[in-house]
């Protein structure tokens, strides 16, 4: 390598990685995987949940506010999108998504207000209120569900410029575009002044305040942006993965899952959101397969889901004890080790990149 | 007149249901007082304890023996938690400990379900969930016998705990640890034993709470979600106060029942699911340390 060691925030390595990822996601995967299962059961939910996890990451990993209500904001976004598509037919799908995100963000600000006075478990209880309240509200007021009594509403087709995106691959591409755009935005925010304010508040709020950072603005901003991401993720989740809208799909269990994605993936990293989402989503699939193949279906499905809970819980404790920065950090450690092995000792740049 | 009586019935039912919330909240307070740890797993401990208890009974173990066995099991759980979870995380931030206990909650509820299965079980304590005839005849009030028993059990438990804190050596040690762990350790109070005691006591309280809830609603996973309502109870009462847990539980019990009966119907019901949490938010804005909380939480 003739290039100089990286000093700017966007190193050449980052750009290469980005290009590789984008080629993989937009060209290699669509060209090599014809199977609908991979899109509709793995890739689409992964991207949607990763987007929600980025939302959780912003409020928890960056701004340091322990919130537990991501699924509530996802439900707000999903039902907002349903109603906008239903009631404002001329609205393009992208517009519906943005509006849904903004509606979720309004809820985020509302339920983020207690964060101005409390933190820790106090804040968690306050955000739990949002989870229960939003689900109840959607459930009890028929208008949100267009007075549907069956309980399950089919999501409308995604129509962009008059073209319906209904096949798994097409929906994957829609999700991929949205997630890519929002991820780039999130990375830029966390590297810019907005993100630095969040981290300052997270690390020491009094110091941050004395340096002129407004706690009010910073915290509510984090809640709003977090809820925006969750809202968009919820809308995509409902329209491309569930293909239906039911409040039950967004219960407290999903909020916990998103919390786990962030803790296991690594607090305070965007990549952690993707890694954590992949793990939480794939581990049950792997466990089920193992249960079916090795034990020939002799193990009850309920036992498998119980084992899954034990493993997630134990992993959280283990990661908090041994690697609080999560899987993203583990991955980085592995990469750093491989790099130092492949390059002769003398050529390892002494300068720290970050 | 009928309406007034009915109102009293609603309030009374709320009060008695509230004692059950208090019982769950009590476990939180015990641990928080001694170690400043928010034990999110308390609800899972309730579920774990009562499911194990019913499981033992199903194996043909008599009531009393199953009870003792479950208490021993909860002590073992407390011991393992202290050793494997809390000790490695000593001196970590409160948020980290809270997240660790969320992990613990999932381990416990998963373990219980993996061992005993997920089907809903009945738990018969010999007292049914039906109105006491004597009160119904003489006062015209319908009061559930089970609720009354829960109230009596909760009251007894609280008195015992309060006496223990006040008059035993262990209780004194516990209060010393709660006040200043460093100073307590330096004069030779065994922190480890105190923690073990506290977690065992919390486990015992969890079992009792679980038995009450289980007799009422069946022994099932929904108990974990019910136990979440102990969180607003704590916010209203204050995290470090046993009387606070009691009063908070009663307030939540009454408010959610009254709201559900008088306001709920106009919204299609179901507001008791979130009303306690919203009430807690108002308390947070008005009095963040709770009604009886000693420590004023760190202002942010």
C-alpha cells in the first residue's frame, strides 16, 4: 500500500468498504439470489430491524438515554403510513414514509420530555408508557385501522411512479434504498456536530451543558430522530415484511428485541445496529434448524423459544461483563488482528487512525 | 346508594389488587436499598418462583415441601446472581447494571419455560376468587376472598420485613450497607452475606407475590408483563422506601380500577394497560423522587 495512513474521518478504506457493500447489496445479491425466501424472510426484516436499531442506537448508544419503546414508535410509523396511503392517494410512497417518520418523531418528542428530568430506569418507565399507550390507541380507535374489525389489515402495494413493487426482490430494493440513505444520514449525523453533542450529553451532561450545549434541544432532538428512524422502519416492516398491519406485531417483545440488538451489537456504533439485528434475527432461525435437523423435531418449539431467551439474556450479561462495546468491537478486534498478521511488523503504521 | 356502594367496591378491589403490585415492588425495593441496583428481573423472579413451585407440586411434592424447595431454589438463584452477574459488574454505572438485570430477567423466564413448559397452570391456595358471603350479606359489598388474603399476606410480610430491618443484626448491617457500602465494609460488615440475604429475601417475596398472582390469574407468562406494573408503583412510592412500595401499589391499584370502571368504557376499555405508566410520568414531572423516596435523583 502506498497510501498514507488514514487521518480524515472518511478514510480511503471506508470509501472502499462502502463501495464494496453497495455493489454487494445492489448488484451481487439481486443477481445471485433468485430465491424469494432470502429476501422476504431474511434480508428485508434484517434491513427493517437494523433501521429501527439505528433509531434505538441514536437515543441510547449516542445520546445515552435508556429508552425502551422502539416498537411503539414503529407501530406509530406503520399505521401512519397505512393511513396516509389510504387517505391521501396522490401522495408518493416516499412522501408517505417521510410523513410517517415525522408522525412517529412527534410521539418521540412527546414521550422524550421526561428525559429532561430523569434518566436510567425512571426514563425507561416513561418510555414504556409510550409503548403501551401507542399500541392501545391504535387498537381502540377504529379510525387508525379504517374501522376494520378482522384485526389484520392488508398493507397496500408499494407504488412508485406508477409501478407496483410487489415481488420480494423489488421490495428488497425499495427497503435497501431507504435504509442506505438513512444509514448514510445517520453516519454523517453521528460524525458531525449533532452526534458530538449527543455523545457529550451521554458522557457527562453537566460538562456538556457548561460548554453551551442545550440539553433540552439535544435530548429532544435525539428522541425525535430516533423515533423518526423507528417510524420509517415500522412502516417498511409492515409494508414489506409483514404485509399486514396489526398492533400486536409491535408489542413490548419487539421493543426488547431491538434493545438487545443495540446492546449485543455494540452501543454507540451504527454497524452494531446491523450486526445486532442480524444476530437477533438469525439466531432463532439457526436454533430452529438445529432443533429440527439434530433432534428431528423432538424438541418442542416452545422449548426452543425458551432456550433462545436464555441465550439472549446470558449473552447480554456476558457482553456487559467482558465486552461492553458489543459484537461490533469484537469484529473490529478480529480485523485488527488479521491486519497486524498480514502486514509485517515494521510496516504497521504507528499513527492511530481514529 | 347502590352507586356509592359500587364505588366503594371498586376502590376496595383496587386497594386489594394494589397490595399485589406492592408485593412485587417490595422485592425491587429490598435490592435497591441494599445495592442501588434496579433489579429489572424481579418480575421474572416472580414468574420463575411460582412456576417452579407449581412444577414441584405437579411432581407430587406436597405443598409445604414444595414451598421450602422453591425458597431454597430462589436462594440459589440469588447466590448465582450475586456471584455471576453483580460481582463482575461491581462499580459499573447504574444503566449497565439495569441492562444486566434485563438480561437476567430473560435468562430466568427462559429457564423456567424450558424446564416447566409454557402452558397456563392453575394454582389453588384453598381460597377462591369469589366474594366473601359474610361481607356480602351484612354490608352489601362484594369483596374477593383471595384479594383479602393477598392483603393480609402482604401486610404480614411487610411487618416481618420491617421488624427484621429494625431489630436484627443482619437488618442493621443491611441498613449500614444501604447507607454507605464502603464504610460498612470497612467496619467488617460482610457485604457478600448481606447481598445474599437481600437477594434471598427478594426471591422469597417474589414467590409469595407469584403465588397470589398465580391463584388469581393462573400461573403463566403474562405474570412477567403484570410485574412490569411494579415499575410505576416504584416511581410513585420511591425506589428506596418500603412504605413507598405499599402506598404506591395501593395508589396504582385504585387509580387503574377507578379509571377502568368509570373512564374506560368511553374509550373501549383496556386503559389499565397504560394508565399506571402515564400516572408515573406525571409523578416524575412533579416529584421525581417519589412520595417517600429519600434520595433525590441526580438532576439532569
